[in-house]
C-alpha cells in the first residue's frame, strides 16, 4: 500500500526459523531458510520495520496498524498526561509519599514532574552530584526544579565519594558497577533519612525495558554494557515502584515533557548516560581528565548550537583517554592529551551514524579546544558508526 515494489530492509540474522510445518515458504536469504512464509490468508515476513535503516519502516507499520489491523488513533499527549496524573494519584493514595532520583535528564525530570503534578510535595527528589556531571548541570537542575517548579529537593554533594571509589579503576564495566553501587548507597542513606516513604518513582522508558530484558535473557546486550545499574533499588529499599513513562519512547517522552512545560534547556538537551562523564573518560577517571572532558564537551555543544547543528544530532561530546601527542607551545614542544570529538545521529540509540559535520564547524571546535582547554594538544573526530562501535567509548 503506497510502497514501491522493492525496498531495502534490515533483518537480524541472529534469529532464524529453521523449519515451519504446513506453510508455503516464499522468501529466504543466504542465512535464513525461512524469511517469509504464507499460511492461507496470513503472511509472515522477518525483518525490522522499526529500525531507521529500513526504508519507509514507519509507513509499513502505519499500514499494518491502521489499514490491516484496523487500530484507532485515540492516544494523545494531553490524554496521556491527564490519565497518568490520575493513575498516580490513585496508586499513591491520599497520604502516600514518593521519592525520586532526579538526574536532570529528560526521563527522570519528566517522571518527577508528572508525580509532582499528581501529589505535590509528598514527592521528594534526590539529586546527587557525582562529580561526573556536565558543565553547569548542577546549577541548572537546582534552578529548574527547586526554584522554578518549587519541588521538594534533597541535594547531595558526593563528588569526593565517587572519585575516591573510582580511583585506580580502568575497566569500563567496573566503573559502571562502582558508580551504580555508590548511587544506590547514597540514595538509600538519603531515602532512609526521609522517614516514611512508600514509593520510588523511576524514569524507566520502553527501550530500557527492551535492553534489560535482553540482558536478563543473557543476550548480546548483556555483554555490551550494563546500562541499568540501579535496578536493585526498589527491592533494597522495600518500596513500591512507580514508572509512569515506561511505555514511551524518547521522542514521546519529549512530547510529554513539553506538555508539562519543561524548560527548553532540559527538553532539548542530548541524552546523557547514568555513569556521566565516566563513560567518556577512557581508563582511570581522574580530576584532570574529567576537567578536559567537561570543558571540551561544553565547547562542542556551544559550537553545535552556534552553527545550528545541536538539534539535528542525537548526541555530541568529547572523549578523553590516556594517549598523549606532541604539540607546540610558544617555541617549545610539549606533550598534551588527545581529545576525540564524537557526534552521532540516531533514532533510538540502537544504531547510530557519525555525523558528517562541515569542516568549518569541526575546525572551530578543534581550535577552541586546543586554545581554551589547558593540556590538550590534538583533537580528532570519531568516524565510527554503531555497529560496530557503540555511542559511548566505554
Ligand atoms: P551505547 O554506548 O551503548 O549507548 O551505544 C546507547 C545509549 O545509551 C547511553 N548509555 C547509557 N545510559 N547508563 C545509561 O543510563 C549507561 O551505563 C549507559 N551507557 C550508554 C548512551 O549515552 C546512548 O544514548
């Protein structure tokens, strides 16, 4: 329906139907003996209509839902917000109390706002500065939620604690684990100081659930990165879980956030991983590497905004490792760090392409980084896509 006779699609060769009783096999690939089949009036085709690389995947899904299955389009952002607020009110009851870990990212911010709309100051948000935040992030979060939305907040300065815990640790997964454990411990301490709390609100979104399900079933995702390092929280704290945006994709979360009057700097910011800048510092996380990563990332973001590229890309940041290269400072040669710029476009972070930025934009980023960030001599651009690379370097 409205499609050309041939289209390019992506399919996973990890999942294979080997045999199918009583069906006509009408398509196969080199690796998949049954890629398409027909049982009278029912057709089955194996491919991924949802991935960005499948041509017109959206249209295929649209046709399937509305023209074949006869679904009705009765979901709106306004109705979602209205219904969720009512649902949270019912669930929490008239005197229940909720605690929420606020990171300043779009998911936890949207969750906190929804719960706040439902139960006001019976919600307390805990915001932990782990020393791995972006430049200006702490001020922005406190300003937005405490001053602007007048929400009840507990702020914890745990920079030293995290950095001490990470001292000497080079392995990416070990860093993730330490950060996750530290967060759980701090959260537990702060939540227990609050007294009677019954619920924990979490900004889980739909892709998180897919990734954790895969990880639990021992799939590939579990061997790539353990993203969901705070999953143990509700059990440890003995709290009931509220996950108001668990059925939404990121773009839908943004729509909901807009409806809730989220300020543009939070609404439009790029996703930021739970382990923060530690995911962008290769090897040991030190104060110096963090400083370089934070300042260079700010320059990258500023230059993208100035050139109109910020809103067109999925994520953009600096990466710092232990490699050094020679530079010239005055008349002398000196060793300095190498900063790698990473800018990717993506729909849901499952796949991603590096962005073909104009050289002038790269040039101004590069010049500013070597001029303004002390200790950097070289700047490189990451030209790898996902797969085979991941978005974050560790
Ligand atoms: P990768 O690097 O796996 O990233 O291609 C995919 C998306 O997930 C984010 N990311 C994380 N988010 N905890 C998080 O909450 C993590 O440990 C983590 N690692 C990566 C990454 O920023 C990208 O958007």
